[in-house]
C-alpha cells in the first residue's frame, strides 16, 4: 500500500515519486535496446546499469515493484541491472 505525500499544492503517492525518479534515472544511466527479430516482431529492453552496491540493488528492487521488470547482478558481480 502506498502512502500519500501531502504538500500545500497537491497529493502525490510514493509510487508516483518512484515513477518520476525512474524517469530521471533512465535519462541519466539508462539505455533502450531494440531488436527487430526475424522481421516479425520488435523487441525492446529498458536497462539501467549501476555499480553493484547494496543501496543501488535495493533501490532497483523497489523501482521494479512499482514499474515492473527484474533486477539481476551481472556475471562478474560488478554491476546490477
């Protein structure tokens, strides 16, 4: 259940703040990969790649709960995507 943040001008839920934060994170550290698979379908991935530190991992987990998607640590263990 999300909480409501109140200020004098509006009420915005935590989920809305997470979505706005995700947009900024995508703009700064994200990438979009597009693949035209066998001329039949268009596949795309939205990827955010950050250093593998606990706070980055936890942040991406919270974003994935609201936005969707999955979080994993890269093969070498250096990054979280």
